[in-house]
C-alpha cells in the first residue's frame, strides 16, 4: 500500500519528535538535585498537587527531598509565587505520576519539549508545503542545546515556548482556511479559538506571553484584511471576532488556571492582604467584612486576586532593581549566545575520578547554551526574512519576524534587573522557521539542478554541523564527568565561563 503525502507529512515530523524525546529523556534524572530555579517550581508544583495551592517549604526541604524523605516538607503558609500557575500545573502532572524526584519534576518538560519539535515541523510544513523542510526545522530544534537543557529541567520557559508556538500554528492554520473560503468567514473560527486557548496558557505560564498574544493577534487581522483586499471597512468585521476568540478566550483560560488560588483566597488574604513588606499595601477594608452569598465571596476572591497581581507586578518591575546574578545578561547579546547560564556545577573533583592529569581536576556542569550553528545562522537568516517580507509583502514571512521581535524586544525594558539568556528560547523556533523558509525560497528559485543541489548541500551541511556541535557540547549540557581541560575547551569565549 502506497503511503500518501499527507501521511508522510505526519510520519516524518512524529519521527523527529520521537528522536527528540529519546535524546531528552535519557538519564534525565541526573543530577539528583534541585537545580537553579527548580528549587521553586518543583516544590510549588508539589504543594499545589498536595493541597491545591502553593505553600512554603521548611528550610532543609531540598536535602530531605533528595534523600527521599517527603515527610514534614511544607509549613502550611501560602507561598508567594511570582509566576502564574499553568507551568507549575504541568510539572505537578509529572510529579503526580512519578513522585517528587528528579524524573517526576522533569518529565513534563521532556514531553512538552518533544511536542514542540513536532509542532514546529508541522508549522514549517504548512508554511513551505514541504515535509522534508519541516523535518529539517524539527531536527534543528531537536539538536539545539538551549532547548535540549530546558526540556530536561523543571523551569517554565520550555512550556511558554510551546504554547506560543502552538498558538501561532493555530493562527496560520486559521489564515489558510479563511483564504480557502470563497468569501469572508463567519463568526465561527475554531482555529482562532484554539489559538486563544494556547495563548491563554502561554500567559498563564509567564506574563511575557502577553507580547506574543498581542503581536500575533494583530497580525492575524491584518493578514486577512490585506490578503482579501476587502478594504479597511472589513477591519471591524474581522477584528471583533478575532478579539473574542483570541483575547477573550485567552483571558478566560488564564483565569481558569488560577482556580486553586481563588478557592483558597482567604489563606492568601490572611498572609498578604494586610500589607507585605515593600511590595504590597493593605488590600482593603473588604477583608474585614464577611461576604454575603456566593456572588459576594466570588467578588472578593477576584478582588484579592487583582491585588495579588499588583503585588507580583511590583516585584517584577521594582523589587529586583538592586538584585544581581552572575549569569544575568543584556538581551542585546542573547541571540548570539553572548552569556550562557550555568544551572548546576560540581567543581574541583579529584583528578582520578575522570582520569585527568594529576595537576588538573574533574568537573560536572549543566549549562544552558544554544547551538551556535542554529543561533548564529538564525540571526542572519531572520534579517533576510525581514527583507523578504518587505520586498514580497508575502504574509508568511511575518511569522518568523514577528515571532522573534515579540519574544525578544520587550526584554530590553527589563535590562536593569537580573534576566537570563535562556528567556530567548521562545525566539528560537521562529529563527528556525526563518531558516526553513529561506531554504525553501532558495530551492524554489533555483532554475537548475545544480542550484538545487547547492541549496540541498548547504542545508545538509547545516544539519550535520548542528548535530556535530550538539555532541561536542553534550557533556556540559548533561552533567557528565569530564576533566577541567575538556570543559575549558568548550568555553569558546570568556563570557561563557
């Protein structure tokens, strides 16, 4: 039986995603420690799983968790979690199946990271019409070091990147379906609804997802009005339904993820509602009144949630002004990998443990470092994509350009506080989209077999180089025991140390 093009369009991307899954799940439970901000997210997720909301943990909780002692971990006081709950809930899903151990708190990132590879490959296939180029995009993401590490730790950014990419993929599908219709579509837009759910989960993972929601929400309206040449009178006809399906649905999904907080709002009011350091003034005299009826309590719960958001916003915009971190960096250097982030290290281990020279030592590290072949190529090609968008006015080129700009530029407003290069993982899929679309455009414009061969050879060379660099950096991505000299040989620049 002959396999059709549509079937191969799924088999190929699924195969690449399974490869990414195997790479990411292998030895994911090492090291048996709470690395970097896992100390917050993994424990917050566990308390949400146990009591429905985040609680503070006892001082020696990390040591007890590593030792497998899960008794008496929580204090009973609500914890101030400075990010929305959606990412924590995904981590909690893994912990519910496998327990509070490294595999349990990291497996959700493995699954979501692998699914991101699948979504990217399918999105590129839709944009280019080529399964092979879609698989090329999937391979570049599968073998990128930054995405690889973030798919193996219980941080939030890989979840954010996934939901943004899913939302964009849904909007591209919506645009294709709308353009295939003989007339302007009606009010029912299921792909926009799916995009609204996805963007809602993105914002409910990290507030920075708002920028992508706003940018692509505007883009999808402009796309349709421009493509149909229907006149700007159709802006309202297109924009109002889009606002409902994307923005209103996203808001509803966002609030739904706060259900655990809302159900337990009195606990948060008792701890934070009467003032909390420099971050929050008293929330209001309504806290001293007994609400009447379901509507009264619901009103007070949402009112307190609003104050909690204000308190958290103050922390993000003002509470970190005097803070610093050795791995913080300016967004200006993120896309060229100017400052990777070390999330775990065991230094100065005995030379005999790894067979190093007697005057040397051994080391184990986990470093969030992107693949130079992907990132450096992606920066250059994204500029080419911007030029192609201006020159051709083809809306497809807007996908990588808007994706990169909306995930990167807003961070310049926060450059005066500790922020990290791995926040740019949300930009990475769109740089890869740019690479794939440029490859597709060059291949289609090649008038001769020789020209197509050159494009194919360059693309293959990029994949081979990407895989080679991935394996070269693999020891410092995965906590492998290596000599200090081996580690230092992978530190290409002083800012990487």
